[in-house]
C-alpha cells in the first residue's frame, strides 16, 4: 500500500458541518452505558477522525487512503488550528494506537485510556466546531 497524502478539494463548510455532526454522533455513541472499552475507544477514534475531516474540508484539503492516513489526518488538521495542539496531538495519537490494539490485536484497553481519549476527543471536537464556525449561517 502507498502512503497517504493530502490533496486539495473544494473548501466546503456545509460538508465540514456534516463531518462535525458525524463526529458528535460517534462521541455520543461512545458514551452509551454498557459498551466495553474496546468499542468505546474505536468510536472515540472515529469521532476524532470525523472532526479532523471537518477541519480539513473547511480549508479545502482531504487525506487520501493509504498507510498512515489517520495520523496524517490528525497532524494536518491540528496544524490548521490557531492553538497549541502538541499535547492534544500526543493524546489523540495515543488513542489512535489504543484503537489499533483494540481493532487488530484484541488487546486489553484500560478504562483510564478510554477516559483520556474521551477528554481529548471532546477537546478536538470543540476546537473543530469553533474553527468551522458551526454556529454561523448554515448556508456557509
């Protein structure tokens, strides 16, 4: 497989808001009582990726499929924000690694890892909403 890359697309805040809605749904689903840590960590990672896609869509970028696509999404999206996101990137990358362990290795996922992932994902989603301007005119 080839490495993922960024490519230019039409900047579209309406589609970006749809990604934000998707991220919110994944985050809400991750909070459902009774889900185990592996399921929650996968949903939280999906929420983070959708939030990144919202940021990228708003500036006219997307990440292609390929090796390292998820980390490239995280890095590129956070780079677009006007905030110090180094620590957030580290936390989201750790969550991404836990997601890989849950999805591909069937590994044990500690509750503390899930809580940190939820906090980081919630922070990312708030930053993405502010960046996209989700409360502005829905027509863009």
